[in-house]
């Protein structure tokens, strides 16, 4: 597959800047891109002209406001594409289905779907937040990250199984199962798109079948965001 070299460099530069919360100098950026500093200056100037990056007082390069605008426009598209898949998961498992996202050190519910024919439902709502280290959703997100010495046993187990299963960590009697949604190749975890999909129920959840359904749904969502 052929690519436009200049566009490719610009997109790579944008990704590198996104992974540098404190900003990055043009000199360091040029080293990362493996291009001459003069070429790097032109790339930065082009991105800056479109407000995708901005310069701090000391000349370091950071993401600009246009990057945030693009990110915000991704959310409605994501919700539209994923909602039918989430409803199908809820109906298949007869449990509350959800998508959660990492926000700092917390895990926040951003989408919820309820099964059609179940009266007993868990109070899991959009905006619910809990530490990443607690609950199936957050553990599933942590399991997608590179291995680290401080990983908990739960994270290691989720990484091995492809899903996380927790009982009563967030609500007494609740069983949660979640699987991380892997980002497309080349997309950094620092972009704020770390997510997981899962189900939660109070009673009667067939955890084996639910785990299979959750993993299949995670793969479907990965396909939706990569096409």
C-alpha cells in the first residue's frame, strides 16, 4: 500500500505530540520522526496553521484545540455505531451491557444498554465512576496496557483470559464481566480512547456464556472503529 510521505510524517508527528503531555521540542520531534530539523519545522508549522498543535512560551509543541474538536466529533459516531451491538449483547446475556472509558485514574461508564425482557436490573448508569483498579471494566482496560511490575493478580488474570470477572466489588451481589477494546495499530493509549465493553447482573448470569459474548462484542467494536 502506497502512502503520501509528507502526510504520513504529519500524522506521525501528531501522534508523538499526543504522547507528550508536557510538550516536545522540535529537536526531539525531529529525532523521533528521523527527519532533518528544517523538515520538522515545516511539518509543525502546517499542523499549527490548522490548530492541531500549538507552541508553549518555551517553544515546546503541544496538542492544539482542533485536536480536541476532532476527538469530540468521534464520540457521536462511536455511539451510533456501537449502540446496536451493545443492545444485542444485553439481550443475549439478559444483563445490563455497558461501555466504559479510562479517564485519568478512574473508569467512567459512557454507554449503557438494558435487555428487553428483564425486570431485575443493576443501577449502572452513564456517568458512573470508579477507580480503574476496581470493577471488571477498569481491570479489563488495565489488562490491555503493557505488563508492569505493579500489575495486580486480577489484571494479570484478565490479560491471560481476555476478559475480567469480578464479584461484588462495586455493588453487593453484582457480577461484572468486561473485555478491553484494543485500539487500532498506531493509536496511542494516551489519546483518551482506552475502553472496555461488558455486562453486569445481580443474579442468574451464566458467566461462561457471558464471557464469550463479551469477548465477541469487544472484537466487533474493534472492527467498527478500525474500518
